[in-house]
């Protein structure tokens, strides 16, 4: 069994990011997903994680919202 962890995923609305998020959710991990939608598309966002999406640039994220995390996927 995989230990539940908390991950930050940037670029979550892109092709790779959206599939990564879906897999991490299947494994029951806690996620913070971020995308400014400059190249990603909302249509890539599964309804499973649309409510988790923070629509902003990575630089705008505050430490209180995101950290600590066990890992970061920066796509």
C-alpha cells in the first residue's frame, strides 16, 4: 500500500499534468494543483479535481496554502 502524501502539481491543466493528477488522486494523495491556463486548457481538467485547481501563476502562491508538501511536480 502506498503511503498518502501531499504533492504540489504545477501545469495541472496540461496534457501530462492532468493525467498525473488523475493518477495521484487514484492513489488517494492530497494535492494542490496549479495552472495559470496560459497553455493548459480547462477541458483537460477532470471533474474529480476541478475544485482543487488554483488558477494563478506559481509565483503568486502563498506558503500558508501550499506548504509543507512531500513533493513537487513542476510541469
